[in-house]
C-alpha cells in the first residue's frame, strides 16, 4: 500500500500536514532490471505469482492477446470515445497513442450485424478466437448486404470448425 500525502497546510488555513490513512492498492513488477510500482489491483490471473519479472509479464500480455478478440478491442475504443466525449477517431488515436488505421479498422467492426457480434461474444473458444481475426471480419463487411454477410459468416463458421479439428486435442472431444 502506498500512503498518500495531504495537501499543503496553507490550503487548509494553517492546519498541520498529516498523511492520509487511505490504503491505495498497488503491486510491483520488474522491467529492464528496474522495479516499477503500479497503482491499482494486481490482475486476477497473477494473484498467486510472487515476483512479476519480465518473462512472467510478457506471458501475461500474450495471454491477454490470445483471449482478446478484435470485437472486444472495437467495443473498448467505442466505450473510450463515449466516456471521454470524443467525436473523432483522430482524437482517440492521439489520446491512446494507437496507430490511426488500427483504431479505424477496429471501430469499423461495429458495423457488423448484431447476430454476428452476439455469436462472437458468446463463443470464446480458442479455436473461434484464433480463426476470426480482424482481417477476416473486415472481409465480411466488404461482402455487401446483411443477408450475404450472414451466408458468408455461416461458411466461415464451418471453416473454423473444420480447422478446429486440427488444433483440438483428443481428450477435448469432437
């Protein structure tokens, strides 16, 4: 826990300074042989890990990349724009320090029909997450109207299931 310092006494009309007894959650990790203190809760996946050195942190980042879908990223960007009351993607790009095209392509995914978005939100198996990349979802948008997008999506789901047979282990079934 990191103690917080109170504001200067002159702002309180001459009262003495004193530390605030407010616990602030934090954790530390090692990066390039330096210890960094990060304010906030330690991620749940890392609660049992004692020392967060570079290798463990990179493994955690890779885990997040594998479990985060392009649609999740698009919804994150949309929430950020709404929460920060931003009108343009350029402002969001500058604020987050993300490349211009990445934010634009991600937000474009929100134009997919709602049933497809719902399917991708509900089916989070590694095979589905691995198959439906940002590029494949953007290809769906190029198809045209919602009916053709739906047909092409069904074909892609069948392809994903066929490919999943290669990645599944025998004890997982199917």
